C-alpha cells in the first residue's frame, strides 16, 4: 500500500532549482517530482548530486511545460533534489517521497490546458489498480488556484515571477478517474497534469495510457 513519507517544494528563477528535503531519503522508496516552468522544459534531475534512476512519466510541451518524474528505488541518505531547466526561467518543483510503489509505477496520466479559463482540470481514465498514489499539479499565469477538495491533499500554493503553482496528492483504495481540478479567482492561462502510480500490491491490467491534451497557443 502506498504511503507518503514526506513532501517539500521550492520555486524561483534560474537554470536550476534545488529542493532540500526535511529528512534524508530511505533507500528503496520512490521520489516523485512534479516540475513546471513558464517556457522551459526540465532537462535533468539529480538526487544528492547523482543522476539516480529518474524517469520522465509525462511531459506537456506547451507554454507552461509541466512534467512528472519518478526515481523508483531511490538512494538512501540524501536530501538534495536538484532540477535543471533548459534555460533560465521561473520554475516550480514539488517533491514527494513515497513508499509502497512498484518498480515501474506509472499507470495513467492526463493533462489539459487553456489560454483563458476560470477553472482547471486534468482527468485520467479509470485506474487499473485499487491501491495507488495519485499526484497532480497546475501552473497558471496570474491567479492563485484553489485546488481539488478531499480526498486530495494540496500543498500550499506557490507564487514566483507573477505565476502560480499548486500540487497535491491522494492515496486510493479503489479504482477511479484521477481529476486534478479546481478554480481561479479570474480566468487565466493554465496547464494541469494528473498522474496515477501503482501500489506494490497491484499490477496494471493494461499498458500505461497517455491521455490527449488540449493544444496551447504559442504565446499569450
């Protein structure tokens, strides 16, 4: 059964962003990293200065690139998660350390975007395993988001360079569709992503599915 060990996030401007975990990692757990920037994609992630086994689970190539990465069976005794972007940018990173996930954890992912909307969403299909760790994130142009209600648990919204970020998670005991959805105080451009990760007691019935996502304009 999946369990959240710890979470931490950071944000700022530059070509890289380091999130320092509150406690050292436990060997064999999985690090799940949600990252977003205004225009630049993530080019690499290290744990304690080493590349580890980080694999990109989903990447949305849009004006607000948002991606999800996982390091199953992570190294122990480390606290520094460094995310490098392709260029100098305003970036946001949320790191989750999770126990009880499979060695190849991806089940489903989905993304959605809009050039102007007062609400956001990212809805997957129906998951294939009851016990999963679901994670989501949204990056928008201007207004602080209100995240999805319980059973989602949202970390505090982060703001940098006039842009807003929120990420959240939930641990499931039944199959269902993961929808990381919420609202803004005023219509704004956004990109949202949801990913479902398989608990170690479950095996997916079908290969991972990449859900279609709306196209995003080249510039606002």
